[in-house]
């Protein structure tokens, strides 16, 4: 877990470079600790989420990694050895945190509900994520869905 003060510093650095901090997670893979930081870019026109979000490039991830490393060297000097990974959150990703939902407004999502449908099958809705608040989400063409009814929400990428 990243200290909230450090997360705030990382978010400010991202913002200063015209990026948006999407997520920070510690993972362990093959006995290695990895600090995985996901970045995205703000919409060109924040009031129009129907246009695609600008993509972050590999070069931009490398640039952010280089800018971030000195901060992490100081802030995490007493932590275990780790590898830093900076990337986009990916085309298809699971939405878990409030920020994930707000950053995915205007994107197509698949929503699996907790309640089973007829025959015990999962109820899955698909549509454009139009609204998110502390109580519900709304997909285009659907009534609001309470957050308590959400089992899994993930973005969809169609070729």
C-alpha cells in the first residue's frame, strides 16, 4: 500500500506532465515486488466524453518513470527492492475504485450484477457508462444501477 501523501505527490507529478494517475498497486510476481503505476491522459474536451480519450504512449510512460524515480528513491528508500512499471491502464480493465469509474465515463462497459437471472445465470448488461456517483452508475439506455448490485464492471474494447 502506498502512503496517501506519496500517492498525492505522484498524482501531482502526473498532472504537471499533463497525465492523470489512474492507479497505483504493489504486486508480487515471480518473487519480485513490482510497483505498478497506471497513467492516462485527460480528455481534450472534458465536457465531451463521447470522443475517445487520448492514448498515452510508451515514450510518455518512460518519461514519467524517469521523472518519478528520484521521488521514489527518497520516499521508498527503506522499502524492499522493487521494480517500477509505468503503463496505461489497458484497453479492457476492471473498474474497482471511484476514480476508475469517473475516468471511464463515456466508455463502453460490461456490468455483471450480483443477482442471478432466470435459470441462475449471471445478468450482464453492456452499454456506455454515462454517470457515476457514490450510490449508482447509469449506462446509456438503462435506469440507474445501485453500486450494491454490482458484481463486476469492466471496460470493453471492440475491434
